[in-house]
C-alpha cells in the first residue's frame, strides 16, 4: 500500500508550532480516512542569499 504524504515547511523558530500542527493534521486525516496510511514529511525552509529578494523564502 502506498502512503499518502502530508508535507510541512519548517521555518526557523517555528519548529514546535509546526510539529503540533503536523500531529493534529495526522489525527484528523486518520479519523477521516482510517484505512489510509499517512507519512509526514518536513522540509526546512531557508532564507535566500542576501543578494536575492529581501524577505523571500525558498525550498532548500
């Protein structure tokens, strides 16, 4: 069986909040579709180079 992925971006300083949201999202998904296997994935968001757009974020 293929796992359904639920992805989250983690910005610096928001790890605890992101993990709490991920736990709640997994609980809701399992309650709505208990027959499905879910996999959580996390990507660390990083600030762009200083010469790039100020305040912008991108995938690592």
